[in-house]
């Protein structure tokens, strides 16, 4: 007897749409059981995770701050994934963007430069992110190299490059050898939206990006091409769409957005370049992209939701003494259910009984 | 059924809030930890101190900690979360929390902060650290006596002064025993990563080192040294159970008395921003028992410890010769002054390595 996955003849669109909600529901049920096993009050724990962060302005701000890079990166990734181009290296593009933008900030430090600094940093970061993403894209188109591998491997290159810079040439001369640049000048930092808070202009930019990509996908021919190439490659070929060109385009856009997110993070909440500027945003964004069904609005919601789990996890640690590991388990379970639900929409389990008489015939 | 569930939910929530009010008159003390509390090294020792604090003053205070907080953009939020949860005294226990702690401290002048191992202070932000280089000096003496190959293996974390001064103190001590002693240094570029630490230990042993010392936080290197039949020093905590035949001694971080003292000051309303840099005499750290060594080496170590504690022996006694062969300026009379040690950014002569970034 064997258990196999068999493709369903037809798929339900409604189910496809609500599948993330089912996944979230199942995650919550699992977490309630887990909390109970840990001897924590499940209702209070869920309250700390999901409700408490939504009840005060400070936490809402922090959720937005946390969601900003996630949403920006995930939006770019969704374009890639829709076009069947698998960019796994957004983390690296994020870092390279941060490095490129920081270059201007570091070089102009302490000098009397004009307000062009920040815009120049943003543009350069996006350009660098795009160029960095083009490496795996071109390798795929020209040489057929797997973009999954090349883009992933370039993450480590970017990581070590950043490491080298902040330990060597860009190190803060007054930083006692700690691997970090000096704090950026105020003119080279992303302005805050609320005085005394941490919410910065980047959050607004993320919203604009969501809107722009929603228009690109929904209202333009390019957007249509991206969706067709991914969903029906054969039809796209007959339609005369150039799949290779779209790989290049989507990689470039997603790299640019990741790089943009990188410099906004560095010139925003962090304020200087250092290793560890990303607690894995580029990878978490992959979860966000799929949780949001590769749909711009969905990604916005998913990004906020994942950010909520970070902030809520911290509050649960403070209020309920729930270990941080539980938050990580929680995020893992969520991804597991999202993938499981997706699989079960497209496939179903089937029991296959092999013919026993034949297999035993020899004996 | 549904109603009873709702009632249950309301009851549970109410029970929670009642619990919260009864705790409200206690002083809330918060801790930010770099690693998991189970790292058996740095963070573990801070948490032991927190537990000692609770044992001593548990009826007057309530403690909360956040573990595994990276030294990056998230730290500021984590510290602020503790402030917003009502903590009035907050210990941030790693160098990399310096700027985030300062940012939050400036924003909340009525909350007091204690930052470990940093150098930036504020009227509501103290710093505290220990003169671990004293312990490193003792380790250097032992290492030089115990090493057969004459090569020591040193796992560094970050090339900040605290770590560099530890390497220098080790070598200055070792050179008094064996002038030709060598040290191999590997920078793990992390405080806590058992995998990397173990790899570093393997690489050092492969390069001929037979005594392993570390400035990282996990017992991984001790385990590798034990497997390979070499000797090693623990770090931060008692690691002898990871190498019963391997550990020579260990520098034990003993933060408990300091935490209790600072919390008592806070309770009494006498807390002031201070810079505390305690040595062996102040019990900010201690040496684990000297094990796996002959009696004469043990006696030498104990004598050195007594001399340092009594202030008779200074690890950075002048003249100190730098890597370039020139003597280092002696600002503290017959030894380097605290500022020179706190900002140490050079290797002493005899270290065959280049300081990263130099």
C-alpha cells in the first residue's frame, strides 16, 4: 500500500483564496495546544501575540516599521515568482543596496552637502540591487544556470562584502574597532513621519510600491505578459511573449526593490551600516510573498501579519515569559500550513494498492 | 456551550489583569540578552545573576528578560518594549546594544539603564564591565606552562579593545614563561555560534595549538579540545562538565552582587549614572578552580591571582613593547592607564598576526 499525491482535475478558486486563512486558523489551533502543553494560558498568549500589539499606537508603528522592508522585498519577489523566475537571493540584493547607498553617506560624512544626498542614496541603492539581481538572471538566460542556486549563493557574497567594508575601509574610526560605520549625518537619513517615533518615510514608499505594482499587474500589458508566462508558458510562446526578457525584467525590478528596502532600513531605523542589518528579511519576504498569494494587496496584509508575529512574540516574552523559540516555532508552523494547504488545493492524497500476487510470485 | 466558552475567556483575561495589578507596586527590572539563556556562557551567567537578584529581592522586584536580541536594528525596539512594559531599571548586556540603549535612554529620562561593556553614558545610563584581562593574564601563565608545542590557539569574537586587551594580557604573561611562545588567532566574528566556534577550535588544533582559549560564549571549543585530547580554558561560565580532563580554569562572570547592589540603589532612590569597571578585587568575576595541571603550575596561578587581587601585579606593567618593536607610551605611571586598556587597538610584540582593519 502506498500513499501518493495526485493532481486534482479542477481547482476551486474560492478555496485557493481562503487557503491562507485556513492555514492561519490551523496555526492558531496548533499554537493553542502548544501553549497548553507549555502550561501557559492559551487565551492570554494569543491575546499577547495578536491583540495587544494592535491596541496601542506605539506597537502599530513598530509593526509598520518591521513590515516595510518585508513588503517591499516581497512585492518584487512576487513579480519574479509570477513569471516563473525563482529569485531566492533578495537578501543579497537587500545588502548590496544598503552598501551602495551607504557609500554616498559614508563618503559625504561630515561635509556640508546638499539635500540631494538621500535621493542619490536611494537611486544608487535601487540601481545596485537591480544590477546584482541581473547576475543570476543573465546566467539563467545565457547559460541556463539555475537562478535558484546562483541568486542564493550571491547572498553570501554580499554578506561578506558588507562585512569586509565595515571591518576595514568604512569602519568608524571612533568605534573602538566594532564593525560598524559612523552614524550617518541627519541629512543622509530617512525622515521620520512621527516626531519621537520610529515610523519613517519608507512606510509610505512601501505603500506606493504596492499601488504601483498592483497597477502594473492589473492594468498593463507587461503585467499580463508576466502572469501568462508564469501560468501558461506554452500559450505565452504562441503569443510571442519573450520569457527570457521577462526573467531579466522581473529580476531587475525585484533586485531594485530589495536594494531600495536595504538602504531605507540602513538610513532609517538603523542609522549606520553594520553586519546583521537584516535579520533575514530577504528570506522572510519569500514567506510573505506566498502568504500574500503573490498579490500586491495580499502581500501588504501578509507583511503586516508577519510583522505582527514578531512584535507580538516580543510582547509574549515580556508579558507571559514565553520563550522566543516559541515565536520561531510559530512562524515555522505557519509556513508549513500555508504550503500544506496550497498543496492540498492542487493535489489530493490517494491510496495505491500494488498487486501483491505479482510481487510475491517469485517466492 | 458558546456562552460558557466566552465566559471562560473573559474570566481568564480578568484573572490575568488582576495578577498584573498586584505586581504593579513592585520595581520592574528588565534584561536584554544577546544569546539564549541556555548558551551556557555569557547570557547564561547574566541570567544566573538575574536569578540571584530575584532570590535576594524577589519580594520587592519583578524581573523580565528578552533573549536572543540581535545587536542590530531590532535592539532599540526590544529595549523600548521593556520600557513600555513598565521596567524602571534595564540592563542591556552586550557591547552592541550601546547606541540603541543610548537612544532609548535619551527618550525616557525617568528610566535607568545599565549597559554592559560599553563606553557611552548618560545621566540615566550607567556602564559596567569587568577587568577580565586580569584573568587572561593568569591563563597566559598557565597556558605557557602547559603547552608542549609552544603554540596557543585563540578564538576571538570581535577585534574590540576588550578582546584585544585579553589577547595581549595572555601573551605578555605567556612570554614571561616562554619568550618564544606563539599564538594563532581566529576571529569568529560572532559572540555565539557553536558551529563556528567548533570549526575555529579544529582549525587551531590542526595548526599545532595544544591549548585553546576563547573569547566566544559557547562550550563548543571545549568539547573539541576534549575530543582531540588537548587542553582549554572555559569562558564566562564553569565549563568543566564539557571537558573534565580538558578545562584548566575558566573566567567566571559573576554579575550577581553588582546587579543586587544596583537594584538596591534603585529601590532606595540613590541610583546614579556611574562607570563601574571591577577587577578580581571587586568580585565582578572569579576564576574557576585550577584543574588538570601539576601542583606547581596551580600554585603559580594562585600566587598570580593573589598578587593581582592585592594590586601588586599589573598585567600591563611597563615597558610594553608594541608589535612594531617600539615601546608603548606609559600613561599610568608604571603600567598602562585604564583609558589605554579600554581603547586598546594594538598587538604586543610577539603576536604573529595582523589586527583586523589595521
